[in-house]
C-alpha cells in the first residue's frame, strides 16, 4: 500500500534540479518532500507565520495494521524550546517527528501547531514554517550558492554568505575552486558529510522557519568538524522551536526537554540532570555512550531493555 512509500526517499524523483525547484516554488528546508499520502483540505488554514507552539496529544501511528510504532505520545513544546527524542534504534523517534512534518497522518490523537491540527493547516503553511534538516542532505547538481539558496530563491548573495558564515560553512566554501560558484552534486565537487551538513544548516538558516525538525547525523566526522557543526546548529536552533531526533546523547544535554522513547512510548521525560538522577533507561544509555561504565553488566542491561 501507499504507506510503504517513505515520502523522503522519493526526493530525487520529485525535484532534480534547481530550475525545477524554482519553477515549482518549492519551500522546504533540507529536502523537498511532496507527501504521497496526505492531502490539503479544501478549507485548510493558511498562515504566513506561526509562533511555533507544538503539541502532540495522545498520538498513535502505525505503518502496518495493528503494529503501532508511535503509541499514545503526548508532549508540549513552547515556542522557541528544544525537545529531543532519544532512545534505542527503531524506537519510533524519526516516525514521531515525521508526523509533525505531516509526511504521514496520525491514526488517532492529534499533532497541533499553534493550537491548529496539522491536518487542518495548508500544506504550504506547514512546508514553509516547519523546516527539516536531516542526515541525508540532499544536494542537487548546481552551485554551492544555488544549493544554499534553495527554498529561499529571492535571497541575495550577501544573505547566502551570511547564512553560510553562521553555519560555519563559509571558510570551506571559500577554499573550493570557484567559491560559492563551485558546482556540487552528482556531477560536481564531492563534499564530505560534514561539509554537506553545514550547507544544510546554511540552507535552513536562510529559510528561517519557526519550527525545525532536526534528524541528527550519525556519520562520523573529525572532532573539529563536529565542533563547527555543533556551533552552527546551536545558532540555527536558538529561539526556534526544535524537535531533535538524537543519535548521540552528548548533543542534547542542553535540550529543554528529553523524551526517552522505547518501543513507541515515552518511558521517561525530563532534563538531562533529572533523568540521570532517575537512574533509568536514559542514565543507562548515557553511561554506555559516554564510556563512563560500559561494563559487561551495563551492556547486558541495555541489550535486555532494547
Ligand atoms: P533510529 O534511531 O534507528 O533512526 P527510530 O527510533 O528513529 O530509529 P523509526 O525510524 O521511527 O525509529 O522506526 C520505527 C519502526 O518503524 C521501526 O521498526 C522501523 O522498521 C519501522 N519503519 C520505519 N519507517 C517505515 C516505513 N516507511 N514503513 C514501514 N515501517 C517503517
């Protein structure tokens, strides 16, 4: 059925060039996603701007009948705050976040932005106000500047460069053969994972959505690059409602709220400090990842829980 189609993976087929994107006036950060399942309602609510208040109210979702991967999920994020999903692989973190982008519709419950159910918001409102930065950054064949400008087609060269500076991309871009005019993508210069991530951050910076879904990268980068990325991300997420899908706990310590997801359910929630005090799944994951006590017992415990 259609539900087996992940809208994000269809990206390359939807928009293949800057010109196509420009012509169709696409506006989404990171990747273009044209939902294959969801549709605009006839009388959908159009908003130029949203404040960024996000609420999940008893949300349940399954890809396959009777096999929910998100179960009774409820949480609230105030405008400007950061909430991070952490938990074992396959727990449902990415799926939960995709419901905010409305790549899928919930089976029950509701996801609301500024109090409006996302199913009632126009898709254009959602696409232009909810940005998405993922680990699989989509760069099309075109220049660096075009890739950064993508989605904000009227941005000036100065604005592109300012965004690249904030994203810690400017220095490496200047060192490319033709600077911002260097061709990247399949037929251009090959960029490293860390460079691509920073271009994605610059793109999101330029688009400036009130809400950001950030699927954190798992690919290994060197320590210096990691610090640059973290600095770029800190600037990007500041004063913006951010939903982070975290793969490494060290990057979400500062989140206003951590939701520990296990088998589609939130099993613990709170700040980093509070969750360490609770000494539950989060503390176990933290101890393993930080290498503090990756003893046989700890690993056995994590395996047993996951
Ligand atoms: P990770 O940390 O590995 O990214 P996650 O917590 O983000 O994992 P999800 O990617 O949301 O987990 O996956 C949750 C469950 O849903 C998994 O069992 C996965 O196999 C399943 N799943 C994910 N996407 C689809 C899809 N498009 N169709 C069917 N099942 C899916």
